[in-house]
C-alpha cells in the first residue's frame, strides 16, 4: 500500500469531526472556505454556485479541490454525507458516484515522496474518508474506484522514479508483484528467448542501452477471474 492510499469507511450514523477531521459540505458561496461551525467542528465548504449546472468535468475538479484543501490544512479524515455529493444535472447511478469520488480522491491525494525526508508531523495525506448514508451500490462503486485510483498512482510512482532505477528488471519485478496480488501468472522473456520468438524489433530498440536484457513479459489472467476467457497483457521496458 502506498503512503497516500485512502481508507474508505461507511456509516449510517453522522460522525463528529474532531481532531484532524473535517466535515465536507457543498455550499452556494462564491469561494471555497475552511471554517468552524457553531459546534466547533472543522468544515471544508466547497463552492458550487449553481448545482443545476454541474457537469462531469466540474464534478471531478470539485473532488480534487476537496482533497487539495484537506491536504493544505493537514486534515487527515474527511466526513461526507453522500446525498450532498449527488447532483440532479448528473445522470449517474450510485455506483458511478462512488467510483468517481474514490478514483478522483486517490489521484488527488498522490504525491511522490519516495526520496523526501518525512517531516516530524508527517506528510499531509488524507488518510480516511467516511461516508454517511451510502447505499450498497455506492459502496461497490467506491471499492472499484479506489482500485482504479491506486493502480494509476502506482504507475505514476514508477514514472517518477529516476530512469537509471527503472530498468527492465525493475518492471519485471513489479509485474510479478502485481500478478501475485491479482491471481495472475507472469512469464518473463529474456533477450535470448525474445530472439527465438522472432521479436527482433523489440530487441533492437534496446540494443544501445546499458541493460541489454529487455525483459518482455506476458501476464495471463487465471480463468476463475475472467469467466474462462484468459486475458493476456504484453509489455516491455
């Protein structure tokens, strides 16, 4: 699990925003604001001047603003009432709402910190999002969206690593690790095997590189995951 991975929890009872927690609310004001309500709870007020003019793109940006505000104010836990994040102009199902919210939250929470010294107070990641009043379909979508966001962030982490560290062997190792988590099989082909298979074009691309063993892998999904239809994924360094 990456350090910026968010945990999603669901409750039918309204939780109190205490400590490094904040209640997220949608308001019609002109600008976003972080404030305290009459009971002393921290609130992040997200500006939506016209709820009827909400589009999918605006919705995605709204969710990213939410996480950005939480991070800049070192809020560790966000409390959301599900109905506040549903807009009449968006023809989305509960499952789609859950997927979009968790996907965008994960992606907005990402920060490449692998070579940074962690400050005493820790990196300002959002650790938990707690939903009140979420349906079972919403929860299902949220789980799917979290997986999408986590895997996108895993790719972003690899892309941010120094080029000298991300060798074919590194990518082969990552392929094996991910496959082990997902119940998939991976076969790594070294240069000699690729030549035997007639993959001269791939071998030629990496001929002038320091690492000549261009690992080429094929990962095949287990039949139980894909209803007896194997899925093949091919990749190279």
